[in-house]
């Protein structure tokens, strides 16, 4: 079940990346292409088969997971800046790329790396699931969730204002979808409180968050495309 | 509020005894599926009744009065107040009137008013009959939240039920809200032709200028709101699409 959701999420992200290729070639908003490509890569590295293959190439001690963490931090830094700017949230933008935001990112990144190298991580295992449980591993996972959660928390108020305003319906729906995805990332901070008997909830929340955010960003693109077509259609109707 | 199916069908039989529903829909422009659905649900929309009445040369205002919920429309028609009449003059016509008067101070006025309703007719009508507390009284009487009532004014819509309740609470004739919301025209509501223009001409120059100024102010505010909204949308698209 989780596998299906994971692959579906990957498929959606890959499709959204593909859709952006023509506009990226034209030089329009290349950062969004990069962002979608990054999200797709993040999801690819969370899938068991590609993860174990790539990690095997890199020495089989899960350095691929560390790479994934850094890619995720980069993804969220980029998305945070773009989304905060898009929704006109000055406070949000400052919180992500201002001195505070950069400090949070730097501390998270350094501690993630230190914790990773302090552990015995031999034996490729996606999500480090089969490593021996130890406090350092819990902390490492917590840092991996913390930065995305931090960025999400910075973005939520700005997006909420837009969802409540009176823009085009599809744009508001897509913004709502993005908002739901980010809200799930904030919820994911409580993963340690989820009992192991309900462990399936964690990947469900993670992939739902990724899928909702990707669909939200894709929907925003779609709403613009539709609005443009409608505007173009009016003069030809009146002719 | 809507009209019960049974009473509606009885009324329809009265005005078009030998006409099939399909023909009724064809001549009135009401979508067949829409009317069928409304009949099944037992709630026929007033707008359907109005379209059908017009198609069969029946005055929609009188047709509405057939139904129990619109009993208020029966009896001697109550003429609209001057304030109501002026509220149904569009902002652009009002500004034209200002210019017209300054160019023809001797009173040769040749203004041709646009038909009802105009883009802010609902809010202007409610403002014209509001004694300061009307919105709350209507909200209480109908059982809706005051902000929902305001939302109707902003979107320039007013369900017939609310229109009737508003005129009842304000103590004016029952037709004004139906005209302002565009359900019926001023002629259908029995307003004499030229009544709006006469009411407009009865305003003193000062009254007219002040009223036009208020309207222009409100118009500017709503334009600014739209522009602001457009800017926001555009910024999202520029950054994320």
C-alpha cells in the first residue's frame, strides 16, 4: 500500500518535472523546474530499489541517506524562498533566507552530518530502517524532519491568507493542497510519539505530504495555464 | 426560499395548459435537466418561474404573487420611495447626471438611464432603505449570520427570500429588492417608466453631487480590491508557474 503511494508520488513528481521542460527551455522560471527535479530525486532516493542500488554504488554504508537529507534541505530552502515570495509573505521569506533561517539550516546540516558519521551505518537499508536503534539514530531522523517542518511553519500563514482570499477557484484549491502538504510535514514532527504498532502511519504521512505539495504546486501552474487560455479565448469569441 | 413543485405545476397548467414540459423549456430557455431536477426536489427556483412567465407573456411579478410565500406581493402595489428609485440608477448614470446638470444648468436634461439592475444595485438599495440597524434585523428575522448578509451585498446578489425580508423589515414596498437583485425588471414590478429619472431629477445639485461622490468612492474601493487581488494572483503565478 505504502509502496503504491510512494511510486505514485514519484510518478506525479516526474510528470510535473516533465511538464516544465518546455518552459524551462524557454527560460521561464527555471527554478521551478529545478525544484520539481529535486523533489523527484528526493522521492527516488526514498524508494527501496533505487536506494539500495545507488547506495551500493557509493560503498553500501548508507551515505546515500545522508545525501538525501542534504538534498531535502536544499529542496526546502529553495521551495521556502519561492513559495514565501509567491504568497507575498515577507516574514516567511525572512524566516527562511534571513540570518535566522540560514542559521537553522547550518546547524541542522552540521548536526546531521556529525550524527551520521558517529554511527555505524554499514549495510544499505532505505530510511535506515534496519540499523540498530540507538539515540543518535533517533536524533538524526528528528533533524531530518525538523528543517522541512521549520520551513513549512514559516510558509503556512502566508498561504492560508491566500486560500481565504477571493482569487481564481483552482488557484485557491491548489494553494489549499500545498497548505495541506506542508501542514502534514509539521505534523510529522510527532513521529516519535507514534507507537510502533502504527508505524505504517509514518510513510503514509510523509508521502501524502509530498504528493499534496507536488499536486498543489502543479495545480498552481495549471490554474495559470487555464487562465491564460481563457483570456486568449475571449477576443476570438468576440470576433 | 423556492416554490413548491405542486403549486408550481398547478400554476404552469394554468398559463400553458396544453404545453409539454419540453416545449415550456424550449420557449423559456430554462434548461430541461435543471427544471426536472428542481421539480423532483420539490423546490422550483424563482428564476425559472420568471423565465417561463416571460416566455408566456405573463407578468412574472404577478406570477410570483400566486405563491403563498409571495403573498406580500398581492394587493395594492406600494410605490417605491425616491431613495429606492435613485439607488437603482447606476453609478455611471449618476456621474453622467452630474456632468449633464453642469452642462445644462437651465434644465434641458436628456439622460437615458441603463436598465435595472446595475453592478452595485443590491448594496445601494439596502443602503438606501437602511435606518442604521436594518442588516441586523434582517439577519435575525431570517436566521442568517450578518456577515453572510454582507457577503450577498458584496457579490451583488440577493436571494428573493432575503429581498422580501429586507423590504419587510425596512417597511418599504416588497418589489424593491426583487428589482435590485435583477429577478424582475422595474416595469414588471409596476414602477412607472421614467420614475427613476424623475427621482434623480428631484435631487438638488448638492444632494446629487454628494451621492455621486459616495458612489464613486465605493466604486474606486471595489476596483482597488480587484486590482489588489489580481496582483496577488499574478505574483503567485510569476513565482510558481
